[in-house]
């Protein structure tokens, strides 16, 4: 199967046609012209100061509450290293982002998966877990257009979660790289912006709005926590990549980022719509929640479709998917995550048609 024939719903990355390559090239030239010393020096572990300031202003916090990292997965890993010790209880969504789940497992965290509903984390289930005596160190929540389920945490549930965190003494880790990729509806306030009790640490990224290759993400939290993490970051790598951060800074201050967000959101809104239509046409027996933004759609199949058999059958037919079971400790045997970010609209229907052939083959 050549790369051209393969239709990949596997990776949460944008296709090249929606990356502003020319804008990034121009931003790079401006970055070197404007600040040759800052761009080419080591810098410090907190990141490129002008970008740090831009991020602080975006979130209405002080610059010393921001650490700019090499992608937000690094921000996630820094926070986990800082807060979680072997045996600590941690709450994750079920399903959740596979890489953070693996990292928490590797660190020896005692993982408690809490279910997801069409309006986000099942806070009633979380409350029961807390009432049963579990005392988590942190709850990892992806509030907007969740990876992998595509759902968004409602405003009421955001409030409830903040109350639970304050009452039971855990940190909400708000992992929010998709917030700006919205196709419909009004944006909801981040829990970071709603927090009056210092219970939220927030991470986000330029991966989904600019491109993954820049590897620029960030962590926002209490200044003392950021200072502690910055110390560990210095020992680890002296400083993150200043060239990439300076380019992103120029891309942001010029307003190019707003155009990029508009391009990505409009293309992905179209792709999500085509994907939903194709699923209804070729696979009427599946269920899914149509996302209002982001990169992913989560598909539930009937119980006689096992994704351990479906995923290879789909691969044989030139469609890459990720099994639901990769996103939780147990379960997910009848679900797939479909990323519509990297497949152009004209290829999606063919991808779903091939997937429906694979479903028929594993059922037959
Ligand atoms: C929820 C979530 N957090 C973190 C990341 C990591 O992103 P980055 O490319 O910024 O490291 C991703 C990427 O898919 C993600 O979905």
C-alpha cells in the first residue's frame, strides 16, 4: 500500500494544506531580524520571554505563571513528574489521550478512569469515587473537543469539578490544546479562568493551531509551581528551543495565528461534517457524538465488532484507525478513534467505505 493510497484516520495532526508554511517562513525572517541575540542564545528554561508574555496576556495571568515548553506533552510530563508519586491516585477520563495515560501508568500512578458523557466527564461518577474514599493527587481533564471522544465539558460541570477539587484537595490538570479549533457554538471559559482557589494547572499548545513541528506548548499555573518546574527544566535541557518559540511569537503578534485558526477550524469543520455523513451512509449501525470542534470523532460499534480484528482488517484495506482500547486501561473493545484532521474532505467518504468493508469482513 503506498502512502498515497493509505487513508489515515490515525494521527491527530493537520494535513499540510492547512499549515501556513509561507506565514511561518515570513515569521522566521522577522524573528531573526527583530531579535537576533534572543533567538540565537540559550535563553532560560521558562521559554522565550516575549512569547511567554503573549501567552500570559492571552490567559489573563502574570508572565511568571507561564512556562513555555517543547510541545505540551512535555508540559504534561513536567507536571506529572512534579506532582505524582508512585502509588498516588490519579483520575483520568475514560477514554483519554493515550500518551498521558501511558506516562501516568509508567510513573506508577493508581489510575481511576471516570466515564465520559456527551457533555464531558461524568462528574456524578467522580463524586461517588471521591465519596468512596479515593483521594486523587490530580484529575487530568481535556475539556474541549476531547481527545479521543470529541466531547466538550459543559459550563455546569466545569463549576462542579472546581468545587470538587477544592473540597477534596486535588489539582485539576486542564489539558486544553483544542480550545481554539471550534466549528460551532460559543467558547466556554477555561477552568483556569474560573478558578479562584488555585486548584487548576492548565496546558495548551501551538501544535493544533499552527503545526506540530514547531513543538511549542506551555504550562500555566501558580508562580511557585512554575518556578519549581523551571528549575528541573534547567537541569534537563538548559532551555527549550528559542528559534521555534521566537517564530511562533512573530506568528502570534502579526495576527497570522488568527488566520491560521480560522483556516484550520473551517477545514476541520467541513471534514467532521463529511465524516459524520459518511458514517451515517456506510455504517448506520454505529453511534457517535458529532464534535463541535477539535480533531477527533469517537465511534462505537455493535458488540459483535471487535476492534482487535477490525483495525488490522481496515489496515489491509488501506485505512488506518486507532483502537478504542488504546485510550483506557480496560474496555474500548468496540470503539475506534477517527481523526479527521489529516484527511482531506474528498478522501473521507472513500475511507469510511473501506472501513465499512472491513466491518463486514470481521462480522462475516
Ligand atoms: C490532549 C492532548 N494533550 C497533549 C497533546 C500533546 O500535544 P503537543 O504536540 O503539544 O505535545 C495532545 C496531542 O495530540 C493531546 O491531544
